[in-house]
C-alpha cells in the first residue's frame, strides 16, 4: 500500500511537470547528478534511475525537484565514500525546491556531512541521511533555514562537535514531521539534535539511542532556542551527565507536549531532563519522564514536573522496538483511554501482539533499507 502511494506520488509529480511545461531530466548511475541539476530550470525535475551514485559537493538549484524513479530511500544511494565533502548543498532555495526518495551516505564536511543548508526552506520527504560525518550537524546542518522534513530517517551520523544527526542554528525553524533520528553521536553536545537560537517544530517523531560525549543525548538547546515538540518519543537516552534526554542552557525555552523520555538503563545516576543556569522555565504538558534503575528525572533549574499538567512517571510498556518505532502494550498509560489527559503520549499507540506490530517490520524495511 505504501509503495503504491509513493509511486502514485511520483507519477503525479511527473504528470504535473508535463502539464506545466517543465522538463524531466533523466540521470542514470555513472552520470552526473550535478550536471543534470545545473542544466535544469525552475519547475524542472531531475529524475534519478535506481542505483548508486558516487558523488558529493552537489549544489541544489532553486525551484528544481530531485527525486528517484523508485520513490523510496532504497531506490537511489548518493554515496560520497570516495570524496571528502558534504554531499548536498542547499543555498537560497525556497519551498518550490523539492527532494524525495533517496539516501545520502558517507558524506564528510564541516557544517553538514549529508546536507548543508543556508537561507533555504525546501520540502524534503522520504530521504535517508546515513553514516555521515562533520564538525557540526553531521546528518543535516541548518543555518537560517526552515525546511519541511517529512518521513525522513537520520541515522548513525557523527558530529565531532555538536549535532550528530541534526543541527539547527542561527534562526532555523524547520517543520519536522514523522521522522526518525537514531544512533547519532556527538563529540560534545546533542547526539541527535543540537538547537541554537532556533525554534523548530517537531511532531510525531522518534529520537533514539544516541551517544553524546558531552551533554544532551536527545536534544541540546542553547542561546534562546525555543523548539515545540509534540508527540515525540525520546528513548534509550545515554550520557555521562545530567540531562540524558534533554539539556537546556542560556535562555532555552522549549515546549514539550505529549512527549515521552526514557533512559537506556546502561548509565544510571543522571537525570533525564536538566536545566542549567539561565534556562527559562520550559513547558511540559501530558509528558512521561521515566528512567530505568530509578535515576533522578529532573535536575538543575527544572523542578519535578510529575503530577502537574498531567505529567506522569510510569513505565511506557514498550513492545520490542524496531528502528525506534516503539508501540506500547494495551495497558500503557501512553494510550488516551488509560491516562487522565485523554491524549496519546509519544509517537506510537498500541501494537503489542496486534496486527499493527505484525505488519510493521516489513513496512519499515521497505521504508529504510
């Protein structure tokens, strides 16, 4: 069903291109994606045939669509393994620039290893960024940019400094929907997400199993960052410092609605949520903060939120998670029928021993392999 939907989307895009008089520029493995983009005009589509493309330093052009024939992340892999450069640069591109249906792998940059973006707001859907490295924002680095990211997977990206999977900097306010950020690593802060002077909106997203040498395995917020996170699941958080899932400093003021935060249980004794001096009181509503081995939940300037604004401290009763897609048991307090707030907490609903869980492994493999 999902593949059929994607193919219909691709066909619709191509039909629209023909209707509007735009050009479809076909690229095959062994040919240059950059050459195709350079030759394109606004409203044109660069259509990549299925396969692997060893290329990096690609400069996106405003108004151009970059997509694949197959339409999913396994169709096309743009692999920079032989080049020391960020794979894809997006500069001064608006929301008429579209990217979908491919994987970026093994990029190596300074600000961004997979995607480096500045002053842009493209629409990015069903893109995987995997195994990239950079000083900042190894997966995706945003500077003064507000893209829309939907159904994207950022995994196993390593930042030598901050933002393993994603770094939002200098007034970047992306809209992130139904994405998965997992196994990110950072030499300093924000293994999954680093947020500085930015206000991203994150909805129905999973953040899982990162590893920050410094602070904030899940999300690190600084310099007035004010993200809004709704139905976001943070799980398997682990750092050797307070704020395993969330670390806030320097006037950071995030809002967490219907979110869940759990530790890995490997590193105990540190809080899951921490506010350093200068943190503006964050908002927690309908959230579950629960730690293995009974670690402290909140620390620093953030008092215990359990019992206020429908915030709870309870075992989520996760089923076995696959790619951080963690459904819950029928008895979980995450389910609207089981909690006082009457809302879903976290990203996923009931799935243990149900048809949902039974069909999900195949669906996830199709999405991300």
